[in-house]
C-alpha cells in the first residue's frame, strides 16, 4: 500500500490498481467544520488535476482535485450523510472516493509524507 499527497492537500492511498482519495488533516484544519461534500459520479473518468468534487465548511468552499487519472469506482456515502467525518477522521472514515487507476505512473510523481510535511510546515 502506497500513501502519497498532492500540493492541493489531497491524500491518495494506492492498494493494487485502486486508489482511495481524501483531504489531508491540514486541509480540514484550514477549512474548519465541514458541512457539505459534493462527491464525483461513480463510473465517470477524470484526468489528473480535474475537479472531482467540492468540500464546503462554515468558513469556505474548496475544490477537491483528482490526484491521478482514473475512473471513480465508489464514493463514501457515509461522508455524504455525515460530512463532519472529514474533520474527525480525514485519513480514515472521512475518505471521499475510490478510483481505478488508468495511469499508475502518475502516482510516483506525487509527494511522500516527508515532502508533504515540508510543504505545510
């Protein structure tokens, strides 16, 4: 299992050819209390850096970008029902969607944990 990060504060956990995507703890800290999420459509394909969803908080709204190219295979319905999961467990139960990778080599260009920590320091 590989965990990577984007400059736009998404995390991606790759297991085989499927990646789980969410927002980082840093992103949810900056947003404040999340009150709504707009998740992508299952079956839709996206290119890397396409807008795949929106997260809204009491402070602001932010786009959620596709960290890698692929087809959405699943969305987190629990998150849709309880957007606060993005605050309480952003790296676990607060995941946003799963993607079947169409260009696995894109993952290698993403940041590892040390590089991401340096970015947000």
